[in-house]
């Protein structure tokens, strides 16, 4: 499935037992030539606290705490199975309410933006609105760490070159997702993301949320904006209570079966 071009292999372990996925298995699944191809791997698991537990793996086998586009894709599965228009998806970062909107899109409540330096986390105490890095980024957490660089023109940014270096800067003890944002107006943003453990992506839901939050904190936008990513557009709202809502499309690309032995290959 994909949300705005952000694509996932979704494995369903709610009824049938599936083996744990090794880092080598994750790399195989994510490989677009040798495996299936995806920006992240999602494993659905049973839980008593929500409609489904969503485990998120990056292509390098590391585990992610949040993924907004995957949350909306998983919500579509639940809605199609149950006929309902609302559900709750659980991740290692918490519970995420989701609902179908009137125009066929899905909205996920990504929870509150975390603005403290220790919540991001950063390596030491500092103002998260202005990090001591070239380009003066702002940082926040949406269940995973984000740093947003505001630029005049995205066309002049070497995202593939700067992204992996910034992701692993010593300022980010857990590494970070790196966003480069161009403000088009008070309700319009263009965004390109470098995701930790995944690289450049067509879209990043939590990155779009973090970008809107950081843009509003800088006085660049209102509390609601359309965020245009290479794969599509997401509408982000930062409510007065601190919660961030993300609305956007979902799509099923195909269904299939995999050889489970490849998932645990060493």
C-alpha cells in the first residue's frame, strides 16, 4: 500500500503466526530489485488496547516509532474489514485515533507535538526552535525525532548529500528525520524528506506534521496548511490542544504471499 507515494509492505500477523523479521530480511523486503520494494515494512499484530498494533521497520532493520502514512494505510485495512469509519492504531509511541473523512480521505490524530529538547531527543539542553547547525533548523518530535530546515528554494538543496550527514549528527543521539521545507504561503508548504534508516522518500507523514508545527512556531504559517511532497499532498492541522492531525489519501497496490524463510534469513 502507499499513502501519497510513501509505500509499505504490510505483513498481517494478527491471525497467523509470522516469524520475526531480521535486519537482513527487512533489507530483502525493501529492495526494489531483489525483494518487493518499500520505504518501510509494517507488521500488524493483535493487541487488547486498540484495533491493531502496528510495528514499523525501516529498510535497514531498525524500528521506527511513528509513521503517519502507514497509520492511514492500516486504518484503511481496518475500515474495509469492519465497515466502520473510525479506529485506533497502536504503535510503540502510543495510540493513534483514525477516521474516514467525507471526501474519501483518512485523517490520523498523530498526538501532541513534543517540543522539549529531551523529548526530541537532542544531545544537550537547547532551544528547539533554533538548533546550532548551519541552516538554523527547528526540531520537534512526532513520536520520532525531526529537524526542519527552511529554505528559499528546494531546487538548490542537495537533499541526498546533506540528509545522511545531518541524520547522524552528534546533536541527535537517536538520529533524526531531516526535512527541507519551502514556504509557499501561510497555508502552503513544499517539503522534501530524508528519513532516518530509509533515505529519500516520496512522502513522510510525521515529517509533514513536524514541518507544519515548526513553521507555525517560526511564524511562517498558520496552524493548518497543505504540505506538498513529491508523491502527493497532505493536509496538516496543529490544534490548540497540541495534537497534530494529518489527512491524506491511501491506495492498495497489490496483494501477495511471501516465503517466510526469507524474513529470517541471516
